[in-house]
């Protein structure tokens, strides 16, 4: 199936993702790189999935995401972090080519569903983030509450 590239994140987040990917997806290797070397790593090695671990929205590197998308082409790109903080930038991230958003607070089952969907080429958005984004898109006159 290929290789999953995990970019940045805490050791705990990296190990959680590594364990989940290797347990549920046969014939997948996992490589972890620092964001400073992500683009170079993608030039040298093809990845089947890129997971950018970003715990806080203030730390999102939009230029890095753009560079990853440029170098990796259509390789699925999943953003993993505190998603409810991302409602203001979610549309910009989708425009940059993020294929999925997964919350660090999601259940193990949701982790599997998100990674599986994005690896298949689908778009995945955590249900809580999706609700916030849809609400933000609606004109004030159409909102309830």
C-alpha cells in the first residue's frame, strides 16, 4: 500500500498515529519527519498519505502546506490537531488541498474512519468542525439560536 509520512507533532501523537496505521492497514510503513525536512523527504520518497500533526491553529504553517501540496501532487493530506480552533481557517486549508481534518480528541474508530477515507482519496472532516464551518458559511439570517 505504501508509506505514511507523519510531519511534526508530539511523540505521543506520533506514536498514536503510527500504532493506528500499522495495526489497521496492511503493508504500510510509517516515517516521521520534522517539518523542516518534509518537502525534501517527499521529493526523495513517495508517500501514500501525509499526516501533518498540528496541535494548535496558531502554529499551522500555510506555506508548508502549500509546498507539500506542490511537491506531493495528489497525495492525500490529513491535518491532525485541535480542530475546533480551526473553524476560521478550515476553508483556506481546503483550498490549499487538505483532504481531511481529524481531531486529536476523536475516538479510535473515528481515527480509523478518517485515515481510511483520506487514503482512499475522499475528503473527511470531523463532524464537530463540519458543523462549525457550515454555520460560519450561512448568512446570519439563516442561523438558529
